[in-house]
């Protein structure tokens, strides 16, 4: 089974503070170990809200709001990683994506690169990576998108791939399959889905191939320990049959 583990944004990330070298090393060891074991599939961190854009679609019109801002409705239904030259280019693709969905919301968040952490020099004229997050709604939490919407999204993603823009794409199952892990001073409280809301911005995610939710919880404990022991992690199943 494939799961996505999403930790929430925190004041340090929001303030633009770089993580310590010790934290970077511990997270690198954590990811490296699971990658070597064949469990780790993908993952990324997202920068603070000042480097994000929120697109809200109503009655065929799109309203764009640039950060910084607080989280409002942050439950994801799908995620696409885009590689582009500018944020405006990413917004253009997000507008096309959102118009297929109709009323709804999309978040664009800048992906944290190694040079953002200060571990390597920043290359010249490098592309930008953004995570496009399609927000969950009644349709994705229920029967899913219509056949017409699915077909149009497939055509758009094919176009993105041909243009060299689409890096990864995944669809998530409804929050009924999910778990919310609330860590406070290293103590864990586990909440079963479905989730009526998620108001905290996603700070980063890891995708892993695991045997089931018990293994997910076991892996989340050291993951939370590395990140300070007080945070929320939402876990959802990845829909590998309908990406």
C-alpha cells in the first residue's frame, strides 16, 4: 500500500528560517534508510506561505491571492509537481487545471531545493519547482470527479508532460481512509478520518510503500521526533489505480 505523510507548516518555516545542519542530517539519514529499503518513493519540503499562491475558482472566474497568508481549507485531493521557469508560468497551468474542476481551490507552493537549505551553491538560471495541490471537496470525498473532468485532466497532464512541466502526479483517496497523528511533546494522539477540515498549511510530505497503517504510525514516530516532537501529520492512502 502506498501512503502520503504530510506534516504541517510551522512558525520556523513560515519565518523563512533554515533548518539546522543536525536536522538536515537526521532527515537525510531517515529518508536514505527507507529509500535503501525500498520504502521511500518521493518527498519534498515546501517553503513558507510568502512563496505560495492560492487560486480560488467561482462561476468560471479565478481569484489569485499571493502569500503570506494563513491556512484555510488545506485538505488535498491530488498533487502535481511542476517544473517551470517562473511562478507566472505555474499559475497559468494551475488556472487551466482549476477551470476543469469548476468551483474549487488550488494551492501553489514553492518546493524547497538543496540550495535553499544552504547545503549546495545555487545554480544559475535553474528551473523552479512548485507543488500544485488540488483541494478536496464534496466530490473528491464522495463519488469522485466526473468522467468528463477526469478525461480533461488526463489530457492536460499529458500536455504538461510533453512540455516538460509535469514531474510527478498523484491522486489521493478520501480522508475516510486517513489518519491524523497529533504529537505534543513526543506523545501521540491518533484521530481517524474522515476529516471535516484541515486548516494548517502543508509543510512537507513523504510518500512511502508500506504494509498498512500500523507501519505508517511506527514510521511517523521517528519522523516526528526529528521535526521536534510537537506537530501534526496527516496520512492518506495514495490512489495508485487512478493517478
